[in-house]
C-alpha cells in the first residue's frame, strides 16, 4: 500500500501549513492523501522531511530562509 509517510517533520509542517489539524499520524496521512494527487505522495513526504530538518524546525524556525513563508499561516505567529 502506498501512502504519505507522516513522521514528526511531516506532521508538524502539515499542521503549520493548515493541511491538517490532527496529531495522529494516521489521521494526518488521510488528510494529506485527500489533498494531494497520488503521484505527489512520495515526493511530498521527502520534501517535508527535508524542509523540517533544515528550515522549519520544532524550535528555532528559520523564517528568513523559508520558501513557504508567504503561504504559511504559521508565519504570522512565528514573527510575533
């Protein structure tokens, strides 16, 4: 079975982007699978994990380096 892999990075960023409100990886995966075309699932997973490791960390966000900052609902909260 193919799906969206939801680790801590993928879950955190998906919540910050407003794609899900869930903490449970199974529920996050279901939300993402409903939003994304099946052909994008694997690439989305890898991009989120890398973005979470390098830029959008749990602590110490690097908003200046974030290519998604203009689209991210959490960006306003981070800059306060």
